[in-house]
C-alpha cells in the first residue's frame, strides 16, 4: 500500500473512531442534500457540496461497519450469535 493510501486509511479510521460524531455528520449530510435539492447553489457550490456529501457518507458507512464489527465480536464472545441475512431487507440508502 502506498504512503498516501495508508495515510488516507489511517485518517478515515481516526475520523470514524473516537472523534467522529455520527449524528452530526448525518445532520450535515441532510443539510447539504436540502441545499442541493433547492437548486439555489451555483455549479461550483453544488460540486463542493456533492464532494463533501460523498466524504460524509463514506465516513458514516465506515463508522457503521466498525460498530457492526464490535457488536459481532461481543456476540461471538458470549456465544449467542445468529446469522443475519441483510439481503432480504429493503435498502433504504439514498445512494
């Protein structure tokens, strides 16, 4: 892995870890989406909002994956896990 990729991975893990505010990021994402839907942003502002939205989405997804892994580890330690088939549930993700 290149130094740049390793640095980016480390930064993502840090943001999705202790200093990451999931709810705050979702709120920012909702604000960005609303601003873009209003159609009042210039092209440049729309691109910046889109870029920030993609970044926030990735950080939220990383935080969710990490939380799921922690839950799975805790359940594995107690020996009471059951397989969960997420494929049957509808995808409510806007992306």
